[in-house]
């Protein structure tokens, strides 16, 4: 398993993963209509490269045996208050293997140890039990529910809000060296 930046020449692979999981991802994620072609995904990869350079957000691919299976991100970076949000998704056929939990541990170690962040937040749809289970396995504490916070295609969605402080984090990750993920 490997976490790394996605390059523009991988746009077709990323689009294929998104497209093959479109109905599955649409239940929880609001951006599916922005990825209707490989060209849309190329634009997305260009945008996340700019976010990376500006240190506003870091988006990474999750690879298993060289195949992209999902994505993770550190976004809404607030350097003054040393906090950020963690996001993730994985293709339905790759769920249940523990890969996302392990990858998140590595990314969290990077946030706390290398970026010197103090707090990580995780927002997910209240009824997205798979995502909530990952958050809880990672040691995030539920801080509350934000009502009707996201418009998801045709309805409002409540978000469960989780957080973890650097002092409460214990990595134990064997995914890879956290410092190497953004090279």
C-alpha cells in the first residue's frame, strides 16, 4: 500500500475508478457531476496541484499493488490555528480490507509530526456508517452533528463532526514513512 500525489498521466485511471463507483460515491460525495470525463479529471488534478503548491490542501492517491483504489486529502488547512480537515474515499470493491484506516494513520502522523498540526477534524454524512467507523477506529471523538450542512444533489445532509488532537494520536501505522508521502 502506498500514499502519493496523483500525476496528470494517471487521470484516466482515476476517472475509471470514479466512473465505476459513481452510484456508490454519489450517496455521500457532492462532486461526482464535476467528473464526467477524463478531461474533467485532468482539470481536477491541475487544481489540486495548485492547492498543493499554495499549501492549502494536499490530495493523495491510495494505491494497492500499484493500482489507485481511493483518495485522501488534508484540506481547509489553517496554519495560524494549526488545524485541518481530513477527507477520504475508496472504491466499493476495495472496502473492508483496512487500507483506508491504515492510510489515514499515516496521513495523520504526517499532519501531527511533520506539519506540526494540533487538531484534525473529520466531517462526514451522519448516516455514512462506513466513514464514521473509520473515524472511530482512528481515535477521532464525535463532537456533534451539524444539521442540514451540505446540499447533496437533491436533499440536505447532516454531518457528524469528529476531531482528534495531536496529544491523543498514536500512529502505529505500517503503511509507509509519513515524511515520504508528499515527495
